[in-house]
């Protein structure tokens, strides 16, 4: 980050009861040292063999539509996507992956389906689309549907839905459905997956660890529609309120139009409405924290991914309750532009400038699922990425109480995001421990 940052707003000092006030700025240097131990996460194994239509549409069919494939610049995966066009006067149509279903799936097993979807032409923009995970009998009778819904745009959106099978011997499969169709509507689909396990492929850790006592978790099992976060889960979460500006002043915190929870994933939908670049920062309410939400030490873990949305970034941080910066330091991990790679920064205790810090860069990109951990204890700060230690410092570690904020904002390039730049930051789970 640019070292000539904005200071936290003074109103943050009096707003704790409402939003657990935190800084609106971070102070990271643009030149961290590279880490040798941070490889990009491998993709999850999927039951679908033809996920991206690179050579054919084999394994797929369409209900009330015509299925083709086409080359597409900027395809989410590979160079080709599927195009499904509504047939005749049908009002709904689908891309169906029943041929790639999992027969005799275990009762109680959870499955997650993902897909990228976009409108195939201007007449389809604004129409509803659903990614549907289907549990059905061996004979093909539908028993239960798990659904993720969105509104089609010209850009690809990533949808994800998770469901747990309730019966013995059933089959699970996936399809994409457009509703409210009219003649000429067309849907683009790419990178469809169906995997067993949690949405990210890694379950939330539950329980104490050696030297650490777990005090907070959220697996996001309660669905919260857009506009109802954090009110629907106010015992666990706070936010920067609608209307606050971000570090660059190009973004406006708008949790009412950005944050939702569905199918086990908290989602931040970054986008622009009427010239306002909408972002969000969420703040866990950790049991045992002080009146400013801070702890004197802690272990903070988050499982996350993001679309490579140009013009936006993460600055997920521990910020000093004192709000005295750079004197009382700052810990940022993961941080980086969403269309770039992950970095981490520890601003030192008794710092004299934004550059008074230790830093690490990685080759890992936001578009894969990752687990980031900050271990902060008296006299020591460690960063772990996907289980590998990438930073370990014992000198001038911040020593005053700090609080955790998952702040997602516009980048610091000086240029506002494009009005069509849009995408999602997704969090599968978070967990916090304190020293035993």
C-alpha cells in the first residue's frame, strides 16, 4: 500500500456499540519479500468430467433449449463455454448435467456445485438464473433441490450451492436453470463442478489446538439475504455502516447491498450502482474481547477465495484498539489486489512510518480457495498460508490489544474501478483462538 495513507476517522472511536469501529485504512508497503513456500492451491476433484466444454458438450444436455459451445475471450476456464438458447415459447430452460451425476451417494454426505454464468445476449440481462443441486431417487424422481440464485449480467458470475443428502441410495446431480425466459434468451455457462465436502473442500476446524483455546467460529450455516446482514446475525458480526468511504475514497462501504450468506458461504458481491463502487468490511464479535472488540493476542483463521475483480482488494487486518498508528503497529494478512497475488505485512511496534514493517509476498492467487492464519502472541507473529509458515517474526511485534476486520475495498492505484467490474469474495468459515 501507499505509505501516505488516510488516518482512521475520528467517528470510529465513538461508534463501537454500533459497528465495532475500525480503521478505514491500512499501511502496507508495495515491496514485500517473496515466500518460497506458498504454492497456489490445486483445484478440487470434481465428479463432472467435462467441466468447461473445451472439446465438446459431452455429458450435458438441455431441457427446453438448444445446447452448443463457442470460443469466448475471457472464459472463466479454458477457451470455450457452453451456450444454451431457449426453444420456442418456453419460459424456462436449462443446462442439465444429469449424465455426470453421482449415483448411490452416501446419506449425510454434503456436496457443493459451482458454475460461472452470464447472459448470452442483451435480452437476457436482468433475468433470474439458478444453480441447482438435485437429490433424486435411483429412478429419477426429484426428492430435494438446493438452489443458489442470481440475476444475469454480461459478465460471468460464480455461483455456489451446497447441500447434504438426506436419504440412502439417492443420486446427486447439478443443473443451471433460467426462468422468465422469452424467445431469443440465451445463457452462457462455464467451469461447472460437483465435489463432496464443504463448499471450499476444507471443513472448519473445531476445538482447541496445542497452546490455543478456540473462542469463536462461524461456518455460515444460517442463510442471510442481501440487506439483512449483520442484523440477522448481530450477536456474531458487525460492519462498517453504509456510506463510509474507503482508503482510496473511490469506494463506499455498502454492506446492505454487498453482503449475504447462502449455502454455507458468506459472500461479498463487489459491484457498482449509479456510479457508487460498493464494498464491505465485516467484524466478528469475539467472546472475551474488550469493549473495542480487541484481544491482547490471538490465532485468526479464514477460508476464502475471490473472483479476479479489477480495481478491488482485500486488507484483512488486526488494527490497534488505541487507533495510534504507526506507533502501535498493524497486522495485515491476507492483503492484495483481487486480480493479483496474496501478501502479508506486520507493521512493527513503535513504528515511525508505514514502511517500518516486515512483509512477505506469495505466488498464490485469490481465485483459488486458501486458508490464511495469523498467529499473534506476545513477542511473536506468524503467517500461515494453506498450512505453510510464510512469515515468522519475533522482533518488535505489536503488543497492544488489536481487533480483526475483514476489510474489502477499492485498490490504491488512484483510479476508480470500472463500472462493469463486478464479482464475489467468498468466505467458507472463520475461526479464532486465544492463548491457553
